[in-house]
C-alpha cells in the first residue's frame, strides 16, 4: 500500500505580516512532493488549529519574525491538546532566540529552524519525522 503525501500546514500566527520566508519554505516543500496549505498572515491560534484538523495535516510549520513565539506557541500547543490532537508534528522557524528552544521543546515543538537553515534541511527533517498514516 502506497503512503499518502505528507501534508504540511504553514502558518503565520499573530500580527506578524512578513511571509517571505514561510512562502519560500512552502515552495520547497511542494517541490519535494508534499501537499502544503498556507494559511496566510495574521491568523489566530484557533484558525491555525482548526485548519490543521480540518486539513488532516501531518505537520504544522509555524513561522515567527515578530518575537511573539513564546506567547503564541504555548497557546497553539494547548489548543491542540485540548482538541485531543497529539499526532501532528509541530515545527517552528524564524527569529527565535536559541535560549527559547529548550522551552519550546518541552511544549512539544519537535524542531526549531533558525535563519540561514537551508530549506533542504527542513524538507529532510519533515520527511524523516512526519508520520504518514
């Protein structure tokens, strides 16, 4: 039986309006054969979580450039848990302080990609860690 394509939701949560990096990553994931849903900018926590559930994604990729990741990621992780979702790989990227990475990992974020990460590394990580049912 052939496994289905990896489905990835790329999300920009909060007031951050910069989406260039998220769009570059989305394009690279599509080029690698993944199905990608891009929510657009300025999404609420509820919008992102509901979209992830409705689209039956394997991965949520969160992009942050505005410094609000330590406020919004805990809310996203709680909302996923409250809805009984525990099988979606959550990754994050953007301007995230290295000292915040351990706390994000404790929340359940699988990997944080910092600026300068080659997009191919993100593709490989998702391919190696996404659970395709």
